[in-house]
C-alpha cells in the first residue's frame, strides 16, 4: 500500500499518500525489530529493496537517509560469504543455504545493486554499487546464480513490465546487467568532475566493448521485423539505455570540440529515438521498465525537436522524469546547459525555482548560483589531470615542487612571485582587483623516508585547483576581489606558515582556506570528511644530554653514557602518558643517539615538535563548505558546531587561524584496512586516482566557499563576525 500512490504525489496531496507514509513508518519499525532479532534473510533483503524503492521515489528525496540506507545495506550484504553463496569456491559448504534460497538471495542482492546504481545517478547512495564495481567477477557470479529464480519460483505471476525472461533472452539480460555497471562508471566520473578527454577515450573503449560483446542484441534491436516480437522489443530497450548512457557521457565531457560533440550527440540521439520507438510500440512494450524510462528522460533533455519531445513526454510514465525535463529546460533557457549536480538536485526535488526569491532565501541553489558553480567546476576539471604530475619533497627542500608549480601557474597565464616572503621554496600567485582578499594555502612537503604519508600532494592539488576555479569565475564575471595562492613549505615540523605570518603573508586577508586528506572517519555522521575540526596546540622543547666517551669494549666504566639518560627520559615520558588527559599528546624523538655501538655515547638529543597554535576554524566558512558539498555532490561532512571535537594532530594552520578567518577541512580518501596517516600505506593511498578525484571534488567545494567571501557582502560580514566572536573566547 505504501508504494501505491508514490506517483500521484507529484500532482496532488492525497489521502493515499498520507496512508502510504503511515504504512511505511510502521513497516520500517517492524523491519528494525526483525533485523535486530536476526530474522529471515530473504525477508530482510526484501525489506531493504522495498525501502530503497519507497525512499527513492518520493517527491523530495532525502539524500542523507538514502546514503545511510546504502551503507546499512552493504553492511548487511557483507554478512554473507558471497563467494561461497555464489558457488565460486565451495559448493559443499555446510553453512550455505539450499540452491533455491541461494538463488533468491542473489536475485535480491542484484536488485539492491540496481537500485543503488539508480540512486547514484540522482546524487544519493552508491556504496553497494561501488562494492560490486570493484568486484566485477563476483557481480557476474551473483547474477549467474540468480538466473533461474524467476522461471522456477514465480513464473507468469511476476509483472511482465519489470522483468525479462531470463532463459530465452540471456544475451539481452546480460547486456542490461553490464549497462548498470557502465551507467554507474559514467555517473561516478561525472560527479567527481573527471570526465576529461582522456577519461572519455577510456569510456569510449568500454562502449565499443559493449557493442562488440553484444552485437547480437544490437542486431535484434534494429531488426526490420514487424510487428516487434518480445525479444526485439526488449533488445530495443537495452540498446536505448546504451545510447542514453553515451549521450549523458557526451553531455559532461570537458574540452570536447563543440562541432564534434554536436555531431556525436545528434547521431546518438537519433539511434536512441529509433530503438525507443520500437521498444514502446509493441504489445510486449516494457514502457514501465525503469531503465527504458531513464533512457527516455535522457532523450528528453537532449532533443531540440519539439515533435520528438512531445512524443517522449507522452511515453514517459514516471512523473518525476516529466517534471525534471520541464525544469531542466527552463533552467537551461536562463543559464545555459546544466551539469550533473543540477540534474541530481532537480531529480531529488531539492532544486529551487531560479525565479523564486523564496528559494534564494531558503539557501537552495538558484539559477545564478548554478551558473557560478558550473563555471568553477569546469575550470577545476580542466586542469585536474595536469595537477597530478606536480612533485613534492621534504620541508624547506621543496625546490622541484616549487619550480613545477610556478611553471604550471605561469603556463595558465598568471603572474607568479617565486621565492616569496624570503623563503626559498615559497611562492605567490594572485589575480583580481580591489575588494576582499582570499588566500588558498598550498602545502607540498613530504615526510622523510615515507613520501606523502600525510597527503600533502593532495593538499597542493586541491588548493591550486580551488584557486584556479575562483580565478576563472572572476574572469568570467569581472567581479571585484582578489584571490591568492600561497605556497606554504615545511608544515611537517618546519613551521613554514609561522615564518610567512611574520613576513606579512596573511596581513589584511579576509579568509585563508585549505583542505587535508584523512583516512575514513570512524563516525557515521561524517562519511565523507570533516568540515569543522579543531587540533592540538604544540609546544617545542629540546633536551641535550652530555656524557663522556669511552671504549665500549675495553674500558666502558670510564665513560658516562648520555644515551642511558636519553632512554630513561624517553621511558619516563612514556609512563607519564597514562596520567594525562585524552586531549593531550606527548610525542618526542631521540634526534641524536650516538654514532657507533663500540663507543660510549657522549651526546644525545631529545626534541618535540614545532610550537603550533591550536586550530580555530571559522564557523561560517565550515557551514558553507558543508552546504556546498551536500547540495552539489551529495557528500556529508561533519560540521557539529555545538560539539566541537578535538583532533589529535597539530598544524601551523592553527597559527594562521589566529591571524584571519580560516578553514582547514578534511576529506576522506580510500585506504586499505589498517592504514593510517603518517604511515607508508597512506602514502600509497594518496597517490591513487581515487584520492586525486576526491581532492578535485573537495576543491570545487572550497573554491565556491572562497568565492562567496569575495562576491557576497553579507556572507563576508558573517565570516568576520564569527572570527571576531571567536577571538573574544581565546
């Protein structure tokens, strides 16, 4: 009953809608009890599937609840040994369910995967989809085991509009499953802003592979058979979905020559419409098939032919898609072609009417903001791949990084000051005139012996990208304001920003911003990162122990061992740790410990870190970044301004936060189990494509935040007010 009237809610408030919500609430409560009592797996998986459908078909989709649903679903799926379940390893295992139950479970898992892919297109969920994308062989195995279940258990009673005969149309169903994976790949690439020409070339290879692998399906779809048989109809639906994915990929590819794009889109759209007409004109028509409806939606936002548009609107049976097409075309009339984030917000029902003042007051993305965001996102995406090549090294020895970055910036047509503020490996690039000044801080030093185990390569990448995003928007709008990229060497124990502060680098700055990568946070409220997080203050000390040298073999009694004194001190400090509060850290090293094992050591040195101030993030900057990442990328960043947790680290950005309003956000990158920051595994993780794409995406959020400081007077005043109020509390 709760699914009965989901479509009607787009047109009017109905009693059925209220009743549906009541049923859903009571059903969800029963579901929680069933899960907690370890109920039947089939019932629980069915409930997960049902909740996906219910939540994703609402007029206003709650992306955070869907994200949590995706996580919980993956957690539950993880309880199964899928490789055993799918008969990959051991068919005789005693714990595996019987064949029919195993097949049912695999089919339900497959449906959950499908719903997760659909939700990802609307900017929600995606955890289940990513899991199976990383395990294509497992996905294939799950699908193979699930094949016979409809035929064996449900037969003709199952709704024809939602299934394809598994046995008679094996090639078509196989292609449909692979198209789910392809669709998710394209969605992920676009949302991460990485649909560059190089990526498009890789995607084209995947498209070609689909055409080659399923040439039989393409042949059936274009068969002149009339009237269409059931097989021809479903083949046409699959091919329509294929062309829709390709169209959506073309729509979001950067640096694609306009003439070539127009030709490719025209050809692809014509093929989509041809097969879609065949798929919807038969008595076997799967017009309500979700995938075909999505393909018609893509055709509707791409076509410029009013006759074709009218035909598509007539065939669309899902009100959400009809409404979205109208809104997208209205927005494009005012602001030009919209991007993935705007389409996602429209489909979720969270996009405001661009002409509505009420929507602007509510904080939703309006037409002008959408154009600003798209401009920044495009500018950052254009340089994303180039930024991966910029090298970084040890503190105050970042000569190669300095030269690479400054050369790159000059190639962008920017004025650059090398060796800025008296620091040999610092630099400065600035653009704009008048108005306020925003600084993006770029760190690029590494850890000795570990490389980028703190991910400063990603800090440099994100800050450079954010800076170029604001530069691009200032050029486009001719708005007042200055944006500066400041090269900040030697954060790892060298206190580079402290020297820059003393040299005047942060004087008269209205906001200083940067991002830092971290491993995934063990906190369900911050799956994607931390916007507001403080850090520890650091106090430096250095202790030198002097003894007397002697031969360690023949006359050790004549010496006084300074290493013994250092060791006793180190152990005493270690024992002290159990008595300090959880917010305190004592980290020391033995810098000098002797030169030879056959000499009684006459000198040792113990020292602690540089004296860094605690971090005081600006609440207004943190809140805005959180909002931008949520609205545009469906990323959830922790930003609890009432419960301000301490971070167990120190940074010289803390000193900057005492000079001007500051933002030091943390974005999570994928790491292997057990890997943590300042360890070799994190250095490996920081060099991956996934980490780079995450940094580029976060850069878009901080770039929009910095731009607002420059162009939004009310927001700039709010930022300053937060800074002034915080100063009173210090």
